[in-house]
C-alpha cells in the first residue's frame, strides 16, 4: 500500500512537472489604418448685389465667404471654372440680357488643418458701373461652381 501511495505521488509529480513546463505562445497582431486626404465645403454664400443704382457712378459690390476643411497637412487648391488663380469672371442674366461681374478670393491654396479647423475664403465680387448703367430692368441671376481638392 505504501508502495502504491509512493507510486501515485510520483505519477502526480510527473503530471505537475509536465503541466509546469508547458510553454506560453505569443504572437504580434499588426494594426493599420489609412486616411485619404479629403476636402469638404462647410458653407456656401450667396453673393447678392441688391438693387443696382444706375444713377451712381460707382461699381456695385457684394461679398461672402466660402468655408471648407481639408485633412490635416494635406495641400489643397480652391478653383473656379476659369482656373485662374483666385479670380473669376462671369455673367448674370435676366434670360435675355447679361451683366458681367468678377470675383476675387483668397486662400486658394494652402494646407488643411483638419475637420475642426475650417479655412475661410473671402469672396469679393464687383460689377463695373459701365456694365450695368444702361442695362434693361429685370432680375439677373447666375452661379459659379467652386471646387476644392486635396
């Protein structure tokens, strides 16, 4: 009986030794992400010249601001259909007649600060007096499409 008890203790010791010598395994999990540079407009203004005073000799003016954001540290370019640097020449129309106008703007190139750091581009539009002083009465409208790209 004592022999069986000693034999049992010996087997138990071997079992503990085998369990105690089990090797732990490790692995490395790679984690990755990719952020693609992007730009989005926050707001789009309306440039309203209001009533053009044909008795005045002054140019008509209007202003507004484009607000947009771009991925942090991504270079951006703000363009208009003319693709001219920070300037656009267009027309507004009443369906029959047209009046030319121009827009100059700032912050047409730069580096984004991220979604919570908007970039403001001030738009300053003008119509030369000579372009509206003899224009027929009517409501003149038009639009211009700006593009922001990283």
